[in-house]
């Protein structure tokens, strides 16, 4: 039976993906948000989903209301109006926890890599059988007849606690979101609680010492590069400028060679996790092998374009571990080019907590440019950290750029530019693209 949904904050990555999925399942969907452009809205617009400015008039009292986690009565007119009128609304994660009970559900959790891994699992499984999915890059697919549901399982504020999937991957545990988590132990406890909610099988990266401490009620399968202590082992890794190939063994049994058209050791591990899950869930590995080859990636995860013969990479990396993985991928694909990192720190709390780690990670590039720190709406800038503090710790050639002036980026030949961040780093990237375009026009 078709239902009518209204999303308060529809441009959020998870929210937009859920809106798309419900729309494709035949429901009536609309939403509201700020007018500022966000990369997720393109898919909503293509699907014909109405995006409205926030207004009390959007609420009829007859819709199912789903509210983004950032919005509260004190900062959003629709939430405030719903409270006054007595309209009930659910947060994204609470709705999802109930929704997934109708499927065989497969979650992907982890401090890093969950969007890419959800993308791989969604791509492969939906090519094998009817599957609905939600990916954290704002992509969603819904099918009325789907038996399987693949989704990204987010740890922030313990949002994954309403989730009880049959299967789950956990890619790693790392200290992040210092505005919420108090310590690495606090992060571990959240993941450990989540792990106990998996009913059929849990797939864990076995070379993460924190993950090794996880206990669960379902069987645990470990995956990694090392033979000792892992159930699924990736070996014979061949990295080229077109992708990666590797062999997977399961407890001594050779499952064959697999190829992915993506880069970096982290993506080999992400693919190995997917292979492990689908093998245990009973899927034909020849089909898995076939569809891994065609995975094109997810939005804002090593997304490439060429402007005026210049390679530009856009990536969501906003934590030191993610920066290291992204730069490793860039070096694999472009071994003979200078790697120029353009990074925007995301949130003051994360920047001050991980300042040294950010510097160490960025020093793996050949040159580094920094944008001003992007402050989250949920925090206040107390002046405790500035982007100059990060620049002072970087030993590679570096500088600070503005959206209005990205011309220092032109001081490189034979370079790949890697724009990284979770804020509005894309505005810097677009400025650079316009600058490159103008150079072409001037030459003509």
C-alpha cells in the first residue's frame, strides 16, 4: 500500500538515499531543506522528488514524517510546528531499524570505508538478485519485491543501535567524532554493543586490534591480508594503474582470483569482506567475481574528472586514516605524477583532537594546500585551533588557499590534485576547475 512521506532535511546523505528508495518502491515522497546546493540533491531532482524550503506549510498532518538528526525544535520551523501540532515524526535511524525487519538485512559499519564497502556489496548483490539498498553517498534503490536489503550502519551518536541485521561487516574501529565520543574505548563499546545485535554472521577486519576484542552472539569471520588468525585471506595482490587483483582463501580453500577496478589496499580489504559475506550467505562466487569487475565506485569516494588535461580527484576523506588510504590509491593509479593534496579540515573538535595525525597523513602527499576549517552546525568555534596550526606541522611544501584564489595550485607540473574533506571543499574544487577552464579559453 502506497504511503506519503515528508523528509525534514532531505539533502542529508542517508535521508536522500532513503527518500530515493521509498520513491522507487512506489510511495509518494517529498522533502524540505536549506537552499544551498548539496551533491545529493541531483539524484532527487532526477527522480522528480520535490525539494521545498523549510516551512510549516509543508506539513499536512497526514504524512509520515522522517526528520534529519541535525534538526530540532530550536533550529527548525517544521520540527517546532510538528511538536506544537502533535504530529509524530521518526528519526532516520529509528525508521530504518523498523523498516529492515521486512528483509534479509546486511549492514556495513566501521569508522572508515563503510560507504565504499556498502557500495560494493549493493552493486554485486543487486546484480545477482533483487535487492534494495541505502548507501551513504546519497544513493538509494528500492524494489517492492526485494528479499535483501543492504545499508550503511553509522556509529555517530550510536545511531546504529536500532539496527538488528542478519549479517554485518565491520571494517575498522578508530577514534573519530570527538564531539560525541569521549575516547577510543567509548567508540569500541559502541561497536561492541552493535555487534551483539547481529543474528547470523559478523565479518570483521582481523588486523584491527580493537576489532579483535569484539564479542558477538553470531559467528565471527575475520578477513585480512595475514594468514594467521584470519578466515578469509587476500593474497597475491597485484596493483596496477587499472585496478587491483588478488586471490582469496577461506580457511585454506582457494576461492579463486578476483579483480576490482579500484585502487588502494583498503579497497582490496573492502572487497574481501564482501566476498566473505556473500560466500557465507550462500551466493555463487563466480557471479560475485563477475560483478566485482564492474563496480564503478560511489559518489565522493575517489571520484575523478579531467579538466584541461588536469586530473582532479574528489574524496570525502576527513580523518587521517582516510587521507592515507586516498593518497595510497592516488599513488597506485598515478605513480609518475606529483600528488597534490588539497584538504579542508572538518569540525574544530576533530581538528584539535587529531592535529598531529592529520599532519602525518598529509605529509604522504608531495605538496599540501589547506582550506579554512569547516565548522559543523553542531559546534561552536572557541578559537582553540586554526588551519595555520595544521600548516605549521606539515613538512611538505604547503600553503593556505581561499575559494576566491586557488591560483597557487597552478604552480605544479604533471600533477594530480586530490581534493579531500566533508565540508564544502567542492567549492574550492569548482573554483580550480573554472580557473583551468579560463586558461584554456585564454589560450584559444
